[in-house]
C-alpha cells in the first residue's frame, strides 16, 4: 500500500483558483500492478469512504476543476501526461497504480495519453459535483465555495489514519 504522498500547492492564476489551503496529494504506485486494477481501485475507494458517484473514463483534455467537491483520480490502465494546477501548474506523467487526490478548486487536464487510458474517479460523500472551466464568473463563485467544502473523514488510499488526515487538517 502507499506511503507518504508527494504534495503540490498551486496558486490562483486568475482563472483557475486551485485551493488556497489544501495541497494536492500524489501517490505514485499506490497499488501494485496486479489483477483487475479498476476493480481494486474502486474497492479501495469504497472501503475508505470515497466510493461516491464513481466513474471509469479518462481525463478531460481541457483545463477544468470542481469548486464544490474534492476528487480522487487513479490510473487503472495505460498512462498519461496530466497538467495539475492549471497552465502554470505541474505536469505529471501518470501510470498504472498512481493516485492523485485533488482538493476542490484544483485545475487538471489531460495533455497526452495512451489509447488504453482508464481512470477511476470518485468523490467523498460531502460536497456537490460541478464542472468549472475557468470563466471569470465561475472563478468568483469558486472563491466563495471552495473554503466551504469539508475535509473528508478519510484518505481515499489509506483510510482514516492516512496522510490526508494530517496534511489537510489545520
């Protein structure tokens, strides 16, 4: 199972707000590659309280964020290059077994991917899904809603005792 995640903080660039207080968490190789990775990831999220409104797909090829909910993305198949934090953020090459935990407001977009890319996404029970693409009106509203999104009760990878509980608490 995963150890300590890498953490990234991104500044508000005027279009993509990112999150002013919570870092993005990146668990490289959170799960060893074996068996049905999609099913294993979905089970891990469900066990750790992040199994809500889950999906299997890719990552949108345009910058976007969610201002009213946190999101977890896990690579079940293939590989991709993903830009986190908006155009001024960090580009990360992701592969099978990697997991990214995005606090509300964190911009993300797929820049390139293998044709077999399969991402497992999910959310904690607190929050409301929305899709924002960086308009001025969305940005202004997001600045008000992002601080209201509650910190989840557990880490989607490691559960109630996981690093998220320490890294996302004041």
